[in-house]
């Protein structure tokens, strides 16, 4: 992972256009190729970003940009959509790279872990005729909660959350990108399953062809392992 603090401006072009004027920001270039642009506020959310698969190219500024004080340009282009981020760097304050190794993944809380386990036993909640391939199916960036097969032999990756937000959709999107490169699995469909899914997350999921499923946790507990429970 490369961490850069720089005075920079950022321009996004794609399905819409956006501009971040000149300011000091944190640029995070991750091992999966993604780039995140952070300010010193806004909690954990980046001001702008590019998700993988994407490529980062370092360019020399043209004469006009150099005259404005630009010393280096980063052009980050999405491999599938052509969307692009152009980062114009005026001053490098800090630049360091770190090998973080393989992350073991998020340890889920009790409810989220139970949801995953119950859903693995009741995959018909997702759709009829589905079968479980594996829980915690490994990928290079962490495990997919559930991997399923449909009656036609197609692959379905399921991400399970207690409360589904945009970050969960982004996480599933990254898993789908990786799984889709495996000829034994492709094409892979995505399902985002949660007790509660925020409206913004539903919009983003629909835009990316991911189906959303709202889970009834209490109802699923009542038919755990196919046996009714009184308590």
C-alpha cells in the first residue's frame, strides 16, 4: 500500500463529472489497484475513489499545467467502464509504501455470524433450487460469505451483513471482479443480503447488477436446520 500526502486537485470523468479543487489530501493506492482520495474530515469515506480493475499511470504535466505549479499527474482509469480520475499534484508532503501482507478478513459480530450460518442452511431464502458450494469462499482480498450454485450450474456470490450500506456493495463488487476471472466460476452473479439495506446501497447494487435480499433474522432462527424452535 502506498500512502501519499500531497497538495493536489482531482478531476473525475465518467457517468458524471466532479472536481476537487487544490488542497492537501491523503492519497491511498492499494495493492488491488484501487485509489482513494481522503481529506482530514468526513470520517472513513473518501472524497473520491476508483475501484479495481483499474490502472494508475504517472504522467509528466504539459506546459500549461507545469506553469500552474503541477509537478506530477496521476491518471487512474477503470478497465471496464473507462471512468477516470486525474490527480494533479502540486507538492509532495509525504510518500511511503508498506507491505501489509494477507488480511485475515473481518471477524463478524454475533448477529452477522448467525445470519451467515442460518443463510447457509436455508439458501432457498435467496432463491429456489440453489445449493451451497462453501461458506467463507477464499479470494485474494478476503473470503466471500457464501458461494452458491443455481440449477443451471451458474455461480452466485452472497455477501451477508446485518445493516447493508454502500461499503458492503463495494466489497461485494470487488469479490465479483476477482471471482469472474476464474473460468470455472464465471459468470458470477452477486446477491447482497442483510437485515436492513440502506436506499443508497440498493441504488448502487442495482446499478451494478447485484440483487438485494432483505433477511428476516427472527424468522430464519425459527426454522434453523429445518427444525422448529420454541425458545
